[in-house]
């Protein structure tokens, strides 16, 4: 007599939404802000100001972390809006998750109201500033530049980690001297990081003007070996050119824009999106703290994106995924021509200028402490290395 046939279905484990063993958890404490910066990306889709109250509690965050982040290294960035408008939430998270690391991204105007306990626990403080006084105040409001520097001078001795000037390079009139002053002797900033604005600010001679400033910055970067010119994009690009495996080790071989692999942006209502600039797009929803669910990021490299054939890909590893998505997946030809292609062109320009200075020979002359700063700077873990 024939035996009955039993069909066994092999269960394939679901893919982990987090690639690798590291998570960057950006907790938006509020979408309220005390400034009205003219280029704010959260203004798109009326995101800014849409959620002013937190709708999940620390117990729900702990349950989500136990379910989806267990065994992973967690780095938290308190984000907004202006995150320091909800200081109790920051204090509660720090107290509950003492083993996590913490960064603050802030406009700097309220830093003097942050408690010493919180300041001491911060591994990095990213302070948004736009270059010199005239340009910063033009985007942010009269007197903001001086207020931020005054606040930083007051709190700098109590900050446990680094302070990084986070520049959105919006204005083509931004000069070398303005950027250089942010890391000059006596400045409260340890590092400068800039990001090319994702807006149509590249018409006419705008790209050429930026290239002139970039060439000066790169010349200054390679001019000395006794001390490091602390510009994160240049440090990271040189590291990636000399030691390409470093970028892939830390980011699990994925793009240096971490929205594809392990960056989670938690809105005040608990909804999770991969990109902080695309939280107005319902299709980008990838999880919920309150619902305790998480799926892989919808923002992934596709065949439509031309990165693989680019001369910069070996060290760039793919730039801003929002830009690539809008330009090539959504096929927004105007955005591609006006934003994506100029930014990629500026990155290629940086790469060629770096090569012109023979970075390998320069690196060979560096003393060991400066070498380690180039290869292992902790701030790489809190900002995207590519501008």
C-alpha cells in the first residue's frame, strides 16, 4: 500500500530590514521649529510643523528596539524640527537606553537651555549653519549666526564629543573664507561638513563658482601634514580612495547615503521613513514604532540609476538616494538636469582635484595620529561622508 505523500514547505527567513549590525535611529522629537529657514526640506509636503506632540512613549520604543534592533549597535540622532524644543523626550531616551550612542542635530539657538547631563552624553553635535554671517542670517533670520556662535562658546566645554558645522551649501556666493573660518583657530567647531543643496541652485556660473571654492579647500587640505584640515567630506573621500574597504566595512557594502540599509527616521507619531527629506511620500513608509513593525527601505539602487558606470562610484558608493530616486526612478528630467547631474559633477570634480594632489604620497607623510583621524574619524559614523 502506497504511503501518503507529505509535502513540507521550507520556511525562508524574512530579510532583515537592517543591513549589517548597525542602526542609525533618527528620532524626530517634534516637527516644530523656532526658525523658518527658507530652504528647509521639511517644508515640502507641509511636513514641518505637522506633528508637534510625541504620540509614542519610551516603553513602545523599547518594545520596538527589542523586536527589531536586538544585538545591533544603535546610534541615535535627535532630529526635528528643532529637537531641543522637546528636551524631556531626549532626557527620557538617554536614561532608558544608556548603552546607545547619541548625536544632536540642531540649529544651535537653544543649546544654552540643554542640560549638562545631556550635553555630556553627546558623541557629536551637528550645528546647522550656512557659511558666513550674511548668508546664514539671510536664510535663518537676523542675528542667528552670532547667537549660535555665542551659545556654542558657552556650552562647548560641557559637550562630551565633537561639534560639527553642518553647512547646507545653498548659495553659490559662499566663499572659501566663510567656510575656512568655521574651522579656524578659536572656532567652536571641530569639523566642517557640507552638503550640496538638493534644489535648483546650479544655473549659470553657479557650478563654476563652487568649483573655485572647492579647489581652494582641497589645496588647503593637502598643504600641511603636521595637522589635519578637518573637513569631513575631504577626509572621507581621501579615506575611500586609499582604503576603499573601509566604506564597505562600516556600511555593509551599501551606499554611503544610509537610507537604503540602516537609517530609520521615526516621526513624532511613530511612523518610520528611510529618508528625512521624503517623509511626505506615503509609499516610503517602512515601519511603525507604535505598530511594532519594520520592512526593508523602499529606497534602493536600481538599474535606472547610472552610478555603476560613474568614475566616482568606487569611492562615492552612490550619492543621495532621494536625488537618484527622483532623477532616475521617477524620471523627473528637470530635477535630474537641475540638481542631480550638477551635484554628481561636483563630486567628480572633487575626486579629480584630490587625485591631482597625490593623496597616497600625502598620507605617507602624515604622523600616525593624523593617519588615524583620516581612517577612523568617529564623526564618519554620524554624518554621510559624501556631500
